[in-house]
């Protein structure tokens, strides 16, 4: 695997870092930044060095490609970095990659791999990318709606939006809040992942969640799934280990606290101080619906849910796009538990997977299951 460095620590740098596919199978060995406060520290366990260190310590020789974490929105900084690399370090400009250039290169690789694909969905997706100049995105060719949800503030400045007449609280540093010219705050459609034809759709049929249902929401995040069904449910288990969501979730579900069970542990196949199994958490209780979106730990969590899934007449929606082959493995495991399985429409291209630059594979978003043995 090739080595590379990333110049800058701005928004484009964060996008590059969080989507390792754009590094084109190169491994970042350093961040380069001219901030005296940052140089000498580490970020993501990688050293932050100065431009002078980059030049004097031979990084240009070690790295065939160099990534620049500054784009057209910060053109002055981008031009400063390019001048340094081309003029002072004498690096050929063709070795320099911006976020946009890296995305276009990745698109070429994907197009080449699937140029003779017999899958009509994939062919249509690639044609859409090519015809509209689009680069690979996580949701394939599914596009978010243009709806906007206005952000309001509580008396202590906590942000929230209204979801079906209920307050859905966000974190105070939520990075998806934008401002209109008149200062109005908004976020893009809070349910855009859950609209028709989304490959990330948890519920295909509203009758899947019946009146008086016991629901497990594993991987709650801001809580929009559970909040939609909280009035219909008898009880909801909210499983979210990320500390930043604790306070917003308490605020969102305060009006329904008598039917909410909070769990701030990770889900897995065994119990520890930081992890629990669903079998342990539910302690023999039957459930009616399980939604699971836990960043790639779904198979381990299902292995720790054998008893509850065998004994419940449940519907399930389990994310299967985080790793290659998750769809097949999740389906196999659910079938062992007596569930008939199906999958969501469309494909996802999970740019956050560190292996995606090697596999370049399209993945289904959700495996659905329905208990058939009871």
C-alpha cells in the first residue's frame, strides 16, 4: 500500500479522512499544517507535522500522491499549499489530489470495474453518475429531498426540530445546521434517509409496527426512528453508546419516559462493563420490532440476540452495508433463527469502509426479517 500525507485540517480534510476510499488505497502517514499549536501533536494517531518538516524529512519521496484538504471554498489556502508543493518542493502537479480529483479518480475505477455488469440497477446508477458528472456517493443514485426542517431553540439554547408535532433534539455542536441569509437555522430533511426508494429504509410497511409494540432501536443517533412510533409503542429500548447523544435523547423522550428504557452500552455477543447482549438486556422479554444500525457490529449483536429472536414473533430491519458480505452473513444468521429475509431496494457504496477502495462493491442497505416459525 502506498504512503501519503494530507495537507490541511479543514472541512475537506475531514471529508477525505472520513471517507478512506478517496485515498485510493494509500495510507496517510502524516497531516501537514502550518499551525504552531497543532504541529507536534497527533490526530487519529497520526503525527501532525509542519510544511518545513515535510520538505526536510523526505516525505515527498515517500509519497507518490499528496492530498490537499482544501478546496474551492478556501481557494486562497489551496493556492498557498499548491505553490509550496510545486514551487518550493518541485513536486509535479499531477501528484496532487484534492477531494474532487480523488472522487473523480475513484469514479473511474468503479466505472471500469462494472463496465460489463449485468445488474440493471448498477448499470443505471453508473449511467446516472456519468451523465450528470456525479462522483460515488454513499446512497448510490438515491437523492435527498429538498425539504428543510427549521431549527428552533429551547430556553437553554438546545437545538431541536419538529418531527410529526414532537420535539427532536440535536446536539449543540450538530454540524448539519445551516443558516439562511436572514439568519434562519435549518437542517436538511430529518427523514431523508427514510423516504420512499431509499436503500436505507427501515420501514417498508407501516403495519410492521403494531399498536402496543415493544420496539428495540439499536443505534438510535438523534432518535428520529423511535420518535415516529413512540405513541404507538408500549415500550421502546433505546440503545445508543455515543455520549454526545445522551442529553438530546433524554430531552426528546422526556414526555414518554414511562415507556422508554435507555441503554448506553454497545451491543455485542458477550457482556462486559461497556457491552451487553440483547438477550441480557431484554431478560426473556419478547419484542415486536428490532431496528439495528450499529456501525458494522450487527453480526456480533445478532449472535448475542439468539434467545430473544428465537422466542419473539418479530419483524427486524438490520443494516448490512458497513462491511463486504454483511448482507449474506446477516441473512444466513437470521434464517438460522427461523426468519424469512429480504433486502431494501437500491445499492449503497459505503465510502467510510476502509476496505472499499479495494473491494469497490455495491451493497444493499437493509436486511429485513420476519419470524416464520411461531
